């Protein structure tokens, strides 16, 4: 299933609030660093699980982003020129992510599972292509039950919250081999 | 990789291993598992290929098939799994090519090209075990129709030049989120 809501703007994108199949992501696109450039954000739920926002790299611009923790951003290079999305600042890469060289229509995805503000830039055009991605904590779920009149003992909080959403991961083989009867290998 | 019995009557079996513990967050609950592999050469007849959980460690050396098409294999290199060895030439299977759970994890009837999938609750249970106890992860062995000649099917390996043809395990799970970057991927 692919849930899609497209926001797009020219110099500035408005704040949005969208619902995915299994969750909800707040996204605010404050506009590309280069305000004359055009940028797009697209929300998708590609795997029936994680929310995903698609951010186009276009017209030599990176976009400032604000997302909830757990959101995946997919950057796609729409320019004819090669770009990167690289965490950090020119001369001070953090290593949090680095797409490597993205040619036209190539994409790179990264999931923000920790809150914080992450500067990022294009290593090929560091002077002009800089932006920031801010991951905010997921808001608490709304109450689902009305409290009883008589207070009851509360359960011990669990140390680690379980995520009920079904997530998916693809794993390539780390080893494979053929066993040949009556052969050398 | 080859699975089945060749024209000359020799058996072929394929081994796969996946880094489950390095790909899923600890404490996750596995919901489903699907293995997709791609046929690259076969006769048209359909044969059932059965996946079993391997019970001992095995190696992948640097050997490459020396015969045309790779069906005849080639000289084993140090560390290779072979019909007799788990690690050539120092460790052997307890019985020739036999240290796997004889209870099937999954089976699929495979005909011609292109890709085929194995999925089952037992495969999900195998993955869960490998996540909870990574030391027990020795992967799966794929066993074909060994009752007749000319049943061999060739599959793309993880070294295939086309990334989309390589063996791929898809796992659905619930539970803790992984560290940042766990979902990193390239898409085109």
C-alpha cells in the first residue's frame, strides 16, 4: 500500500499534519536553504509500517525538515547534477548518515530514531546546499480508557516502550554456498 | 548455487545465512519471514525445494566453480563448506551434508524463471531463535528433488552483479525500534 499526500511549495512550505496507516508524523518543511528553489515533501507509508517522508533535492537546494522520531526521510535527487545528503557541516561530518553520490533520480533513506537537530549538507556543493533536520519526540498516545472511580494500583512502567507497528527489514545473505556431491568444491 | 540432482546423478544443495541479529533490534518479535531467491537456469519441470535449518557452522571460502556454468563446482578453498566439510579441510559434517533439522522450515514448488519465495510460520520461528540466540544462526539449507536426475536448478548468489537478483530475506517484526540508521537503504 502506498499512502500519499503531497505538499509542495515554491519558496516556503507550510506546516502539515498527516496520518499514516500505523502512525502519525508531524512534518514541517521550513523551506529550502536557497529560498529561490523549489522543494517538495511527500508522505508515504511504503511498507505498511514506518511513516516515510520523501524530500526532493532539486535546484541545488536542501530542505529544512522537522519530523517525529521514527520517521524515515527519503531524499531523491531531482537535479541533473550529482549531490549528497551528508550529516554534519562542511569540514565536520558527524557520520550519522552519508548518502554518497546521488545521481539524478537516485534516493537515499534514513530513519530518525533519536531526537535532535541534525545539520546536513551536500559534499559536492557545500557552500550553498545546507539545511537541518530536526527529530522531535513522539507525542504520547491519547488515553484509551476512562479511569475508574476507585483508584487501583498502577503497573510498573516498562523500561522500554514496545512499538506495536509492524516494521519490515530486508536482509541480504551474509554467506551462501553450494555443496557439490562428487566434485571438488 | 545449485539445488537438485544433475544429469549425471550427483546431488547439489545450497546454503544461506543472514545476519539476523545485526539487522533487527534486540527484543523484537518476528511476525513473518520470506526468503526470495532467483532462478537463473533450469529445466521447465516443477520440483519442490525444501528449506531446512542448519544445525552447525559452515564456511564460505574463496573458491569459484571451474566448470562451464559452474554446475561441476571447483577445487575447494580453505574454509569452504563442501559435501563432506563444514570448513574445508579441517572440519566435517557429522554425516555427509547432513547436519540440518530434518523438519522442514518451508517448501515451495519451483519451475522456471524468475524469482521464488519461501515463507512459513516455522521460518519466522527460525528467525526469532536466531535473533534471541545469535550463536545458533547457521542459516538454512535448500534441498531439491533428489529422487531423479535432471532436477537441478541454478540460483543467483549474493555475488550476482545484479543486486536485485541476490537472495533476499524480508522479515516483518514488532517491538523496539532500532538505532538511528537501521533503515538506511538505497532506492532507485
